[in-house]
C-alpha cells in the first residue's frame, strides 16, 4: 500500500481504532485464479488474468470484470484498485452533497 497514501492512511486509522484484523495470505495458485476468471467471465483470457493478478483473487475478479466489459483496467496493483474505488466513492459523495445543498437552497427560497 505504500503506493497509495489514501489507502495507507485509512488502514492506519482502522488499526489505530482497533477495527481491523491482519491475516497473512499467500497468492492463489494459477489454476485457482484461472478458475475464478473462467467462472466469472468465460470469454476472457484466463492466462492474462493469471499473469496480471499475480495470484491475488480480488485483482483476478476485477480484471476479469474489466476485460469482460471491454473496459481496460485503470490500475495495475492492489493499491491502484483501492485508489480507483475510493475516487469513485469520493465522486459519489461530492455529487450527493451538491444535490443536497441544491435541494436545501430551493427549499429556503420557496
């Protein structure tokens, strides 16, 4: 996570608050990753998913989804995936806040 300061801050906060548990897991073997890819998206190149996910099942799932929809992955690491998801969340929160302010403004001038 050293390549993602936002995710690192979040994880440190969870640890500090006692809201996380660390479990060391090794990578899944190539056959298991290929099975994930084939079950999720039979048309994707399972060998590519195996190669690029490096045994990480979450990356295998997300890469399979991205390849199946024709959208290239915009990340190349777990930190990059987390950063991309956090940016989506931040965009939704910002949009929601703008919408809430707009409704509150309309009510106050009505």
